[in-house]
C-alpha cells in the first residue's frame, strides 16, 4: 500500500504583521476588512493575532480588492461585447 502524497502549500500563509500592514495600508478597520472578504470579524482578529492562519485564497482576494485601482498592472475585464 502506498502512502498518500504530501503536497506543500502553493503560497505560504501571510504573517500576522503582513495582514495588519496590508489592512492599515488600505485604511480599513478589522470589521471592514472582514466584510470586504466576506469572513467574520472574529476570524480576521484571530489572523492578525496569529491565533489562526489566514487561508491563501482570502489573502489573495483581499490584496486584489484593495490594490490601487489606478495601477496599470491590474488587468480589468473587457466589458465590450
């Protein structure tokens, strides 16, 4: 019988300091950041406190939603028919 393969996470979870710095840069409170990502404020608080790890998809979503919209590197969907 073979062992199940062990997969390394694609992206390491952000540190609590990185989460707080990104939220501060976006000028959002913890409840506002949580609402933006559709998670509970308690989850956000635990991530910033280092009690739990933030899932990579939430981290990516937060960064996409708070990134400077004037940044030309952000690809915008084509709304033309």
